[in-house]
C-alpha cells in the first residue's frame, strides 16, 4: 500500500502546522492594523504585532523541519 501513497514533500501534520502558522501570521498583521495611533506608532503596531508575526514564522519553520512519524 505504501507504493500507492503519493510522495508529497510534507506529511499531513506538517501541513496542519503550516496552516496554523499562516493563521498566526495573519493575526499579527491584523493586530498591527488595529493600531489607533498615527502610522502605527503605539503598542500594538510596534510591539505586540511584530511579536505575534515572529511567533508565526517560528511555527512555519517548525512545520517545515518537523519529521514525519512514519519516516
């Protein structure tokens, strides 16, 4: 049966983590856009939003380098 299995670059678990990472990245950009100060010069635009975006990129790197359990 393993011969019929498609050879994807990543496993199902990797794709799940990639989608979670994309969601976190999107959330970070939304948080940055919610800033009420001009040009985003407040806490949301300068601190919280970039931290959330960094967390999203860390999740993406984890998703890419995570080994499949079947390997």
